[in-house]
């Protein structure tokens, strides 16, 4: 997994979080109201008579942009600090197990131990054995005879709910 892939996948997940959506919805509503106030001020007075409204509008826009940039920066920094993410992992799947092999060793996990799965369309399937960690499966690298449909069928047969993002 590259740093860019990691940032793209996790930024999409961050944007889907209810708290993030609520925060940006409130910010958008506040910016809309401030924009209306500035527009009404210009229409009524032919100038901006209250510069503090314009300043609040600018601060709100800068906050939204800064927060998104900060999240991307933190994700990239987290990737750089995590050597496991940079190590290539070869996965194999069968009816009972998910197996992986890296330069550091091998691991296997039963499908029944997976708590959830998230399909970050179109290229990534994230399999969560715990709430805090996941296996990143690059769907572009699945080799024949395996296919995306077969992998998703294995996941669903194990009773794992697949959320699509």
C-alpha cells in the first residue's frame, strides 16, 4: 500500500464518519448564513458596513480547508511511522481462513474472527479483526482464479457485514 492510497482510503472513511459529516454540515450552514449576511449588507448599503462578518466568513472557510489538510497530513505521517503498512502483504483466501505473508512472517485469521468489512470502492477491502486495526486488501491485485465476487462471497458467508463507501 502506498502512502497516497492510504491517505485516500482513510480520508474517505474519515469523511463518512457521522461526527465529521455533522461538523461540516454545521460549518456549511454557518458559512451560508454569513454569506447571506454579507450579500444583504452589500445590497442594502452598497458596501460592507460590518467587516467582522466578512472576517468570520473567511475564518470559517479557512478552518474547513485547514482541517481537511491537517487530517491528510496526519494520515500521511501515521503511514510513514507504521512500517507494517509499507511492507507488501500477500493474502490468500479460502473458506475458513484469511492468510497473509509478509517479509516479517506469516499470519492467519479465521473468517469468524472478523468483526466487519468495509469496501472502499473500487479498489480496497478493509477487513477488521478488531475495531482498531484492519487488513488492507488491494482488490486490483487479486489474481485468477480468485475474483472480487468470490472474495465478497467468502466474507458474506462468514456472516460479516460489508459496508460500502
